[in-house]
C-alpha cells in the first residue's frame, strides 16, 4: 500500500489530489431536463459485474418484481439480469441509459446460467495458467460466459497497460468462442468483488449505486471531514464513494447556513463562525473576548445578503 496511507495528510507535504479520480470534473447532475421517463421503469443488476441498468418494458408486458430474472441487451451482448425493483424517481439518468426488456428468463435459462457458472470456475483456472505462461502482470477479477452468445468475458486489473494479444489467441484455441478481455480500474474491481467499508456497511459502489460521479477532495471539505487519507479513502485506495453519494445533500444544506469564517455582531461582541454542522443544525461562534457559543441554525436569518441572529 502506498506511503500516503501511513500518516495524516499535510497539505504542505502530501499531494492529496492523488486520492481523487483522474477524470474528476465539477459535479453536475446528469440527465436531460425535458426527457420524459417511461411510465414503468425498473432498476436491474448484472450480477457478475454489479452494474446497475435501468430498463423499460414492452406494452402489455407482465409486471416484474424484485428477484425476477430477465433477458436484456447489454454492452457485452444479450444477457440475464436480476430485477431489484421498480423505480419512480431515477437519479442522474440519461435516455441512452435505458434499455428495453427482451423477455423474462425461463427455467431453461436459469439452468443454463448455473451450468455456465461451473464453467467459469474452470475458465478462471485456465486464464491464470495462460497468464503465467506468458509472464503477464494481470490480476483476474471475474469471468463470465454470456447466456445467449458464445462469448466469454474476462475482467482483470493491472497497474500497467498489458499487451494480451497472444493471450487472447491461446484462450480462443481453448474455449472455441469469442474472447473479450477488459482491463478495469480499482473502483470497478471493488464494485465487482464487494466488501465492507470503514463504516461497517457494504461498499456503496457494490450495494447502493455503481454509477457515481467522480469523487473530489472538495466533497470531503464540504462535509467537514478530516483530510486524513485513512479516514476518507476506501479499500480501493481512492476517495470514499459515499462522499459523492452524500455531496448533494451537504451542498444544498450549506446554502441555507452561514459560512465558516463569517463575522457577525451579536450580544455586544464581534463573533467569527468557526464551525457549521448541517446535520445537527448547529453553528459555533468564537468572540473577540474568548466566548464560544453554539447556536441553533434556525436562529440565523439572511436579509439583503447579510446574516444576523434573531
């Protein structure tokens, strides 16, 4: 594990931007303002990769319930997905994210999936043997055989770019089908494997939502968290997904509260706001004469751009 995790972050010594996602952009809510979502919309999951997919259903299609399995088109090909439930208020959803259900999985499909799972175990062993023969730096994360296509997916991670062309040729000769190798990042690896976070709950990316905006240090600061790498980074070595998941609430809550560092005249003294807690709705202030006050946020009012205490 990197040295950055062995001590508290010090802005003058550590580059805390290393914890951010490389593709970070300022947070913007996705979706199209005037897009009308289908009346009936479900959230489903590809179990082998823990990817969430929104699906609509054809006219007069039977109602689906949590636990049902359906056949849908995916970016890898037609495959089976697990229905999580119906959704009425999709978040960050674009029209292109919605796919249409092909059909409901039948008993033959379920039996076929179980057979393929057994083959995936053997395929993982073959993959590791071939990787060793070629001397490649690749860590296998997951194997999946598509239900309706003769195609195998191998998800792997590596610190470097890997030339796996010869490896693919070997795998094709063994499995006699199309082979697709996908190099994934540390967040994707955590999403697929799953686990427990520092909070004691399953990873957000695995259990809450897999399509989260990139996470930034700004989000940690907005939530008044200590910039200590051991506290704001997950098992993947990147900033915690929950920082992004909860960021919008904090950003909106702070708009209704005075900001830290603001000076307010109250009770005959000049006070400086030292801490704002949007969860507890408490504002702490320190006066010139050393008094420290905790005041409910409900007592703060803003009039003509100026804050005061009622």
